[in-house]
C-alpha cells in the first residue's frame, strides 16, 4: 500500500510500524493495559539508534527487548532457577542483593521488578513465548529493522528498505485479522525538513552518521500512541 512515505524519515516510518502494532494489541487484547509496553516501544524513536541512556547505561532498544514475551519468559525461567526464594507467582519484595544478582538475567532491576511482573502477566495466558508465534514475531519486526540499520552502519538505502519491509510485515499481520490500518497521515510530518537541526548536529558529530536529517533521529512521537494513557507503572 502506498502511503506517500517517500519523504518520510526512517524513524517516521518506524512510528507507523508502532501505530500498527498498537492496532493489533487493541484489536485482539483490548482488555489489557499495554501502557508500559507502549512506552518502551515509543522510547525507541525518542533517541537515535544506539543511543545509550547515560543514567542507567542501557540502550533503549535493550529495554524494548526486555519486554518481548520470549525474553520475559526466559528471564523468569532463569531467575526461578537461580533463586529458590522466589514464589511461584513471581511477586514479592526483593532485597538490594537480589536486584544486583538478577541484572545478568534480562536486566529486571532496570525495568523494575514490579513492572516485570505486571508485564509478564500481560502475556501469561496469550502466548508461550515461542519465536514462531505471531505475537512474538510482531514484536521482533522493529528489532529486525533496527539490526539491519545497525549492521549496515546506517546506510540510508538499507534503512529505508528495512523500514518498508517492516511496514509490509506488520500490515500483512493486520490484514490477516481484518484489522483496519491506522491513519498514516500523521506520520507525514516526520520529514527531513521538520527535523530539529540542533539535535541532529550533535547526533551527527557524536555518531558520525551521515544523512541524519533523513534518518530523523530523536523525535517526540508518543502523541501518536493510543496506548500511552494513565500513570506510568
């Protein structure tokens, strides 16, 4: 489907992918609070690819990976094996020593143990966390796009191709469930001409990435979200 995205930045196209993912979650699982998951999604366009959060020393993409079902379930399995004190339902207070010990298992300490438990509950009865499941595959669509961009050293042609491929994949999933595609017109605002020159200048200097305006790094786009509502947990 032609959305007229020819002049839309790579990150702008990623915004559309996230809009589609939200449509999927709202259509199939409307009774769940996806706010925390949505924040992790949209944070990925708030920073430039590979931008490290200095305070927590953690990539925003790493935080996004932590909330994908297969990683969540693997973290739970490892932690349950590691700590005989953790109850079967994976709730309860953790000591500072517990937090330090769990860091190597999915960075639970960074997303917060309570957030980990609540996010785990979102997926508990709708997926087994297998990579061949549609829900899990959907969450990996942006990751596959990001990895292609990274491994190409941010070659703009590769980035646009990866974005178009991601859009095609997520739209095919929505169409398979007869879910209406989101209105793509809000994404048209994300053009090289509308990028913040001050932000792009320091990104270009620090990253040595060319065509930063066409990548459209570090955009504020969570106003496009239908899921980011209520207080953050």
